[in-house]
C-alpha cells in the first residue's frame, strides 16, 4: 500500500513538473488517500497483530 502511495506521489511530482496540473492533482489526491489507508491498516496491525502466546 505504501509503495502505491509513493508511486502516485512520484507520478504527481513528474506531472506537475511537466505542467499537467489536472493529472498531478488527481495523482496527489490518490496518493493522500492511499497513505491514510496505509496508516490506518498499519495502526490496526500494530494493535491486533501481536498477541502473547496462549
């Protein structure tokens, strides 16, 4: 998930540099959403992932 977010961020930076502002804005929005989803899943896995052996 983090890899996809970074990929869209790089795509947004390249598109913004080349002047494609619409594509850059869309890619940046997708990168933000994927990063937030990654953080939520990461926190949930930290909370529920490690359980002491029974």
